[in-house]
C-alpha cells in the first residue's frame, strides 16, 4: 500500500501550479494514495499471454463504399448560394491575403 505524505502532495501541487489548502492536502493525499494502490493492483495482472490490442472489442469499418454518384447540377447549387462568382461560392475574405 503506497501512502503519499502531505509534503508529497504539496510538492505535486507546486509542480502543477495548483494552490491547495491544508485541508485539501489531507484529502488529496488519501485520494492519490488510493489511485496509486489501484494502479499497483492493475500492474499485477498476468498479461504476458494477452496480445496487444487497440480496442476491447473487434472493430469493423462501418463506412459505406466510396463510389461517385450523380449530384445536383452546379447551377442549381449556386442558385441557392448567397453569393457566387466564376462558378464558385463567394465567401468573405478572412485572412487579409493579397490577391
């Protein structure tokens, strides 16, 4: 069982640039010790024969096949735009770049 002291928690708080009260030092010391104990228990699990995985369950691609399909004619799309120029949407300049 690992136990963090108030001094350890104060040091961690200082490194993290957190302001903590004396009461919080006591509270966090107990909470952080419990977290470290839980991590220590997980580290004891026998995982030598477990292959590494990226997900807990098998993943399959759920995307549809990428196939070109007919779409709206350009004129119809641009007719619904607030502004169009040279067969393209016209949008306000945002970067202030030279043309």
